[in-house]
């Protein structure tokens, strides 16, 4: 969930009890250094990763089209 850009830290906290700081520490410990730097650059200040920065009325933790059934267009 932390790797996904659209899942807010608040959703991770409600499901797993990990604060944003704890998620960052976990990612730092589990990822290779360059992968961690890339992830931090990608999620820092990202409006989709922080519930407070999201537009009002968006309550879901993922994009509607994120989990499309595979093979639907074949």
C-alpha cells in the first residue's frame, strides 16, 4: 500500500496502525537506497498520498479505474 501512489498514509494507518513516520522508516529499512530515494521523491507532497491535500469529497483510497478486471478489453 505504501508503494502505491494513490493510497493515502491515513488509510495505511487505519488498516495497519502505522503512522506516516513509521511507514517511511519501514520503507527505508526494506527498500534498496536508490529505490527508497525514488519513492520518497515520488510521494513527498503528493496530494493523493495525504488525505488533507486531497480535493474535498474524495474519500476513497484508490482510483476508480485502478482495479479494472484483467482481460475486459480483449
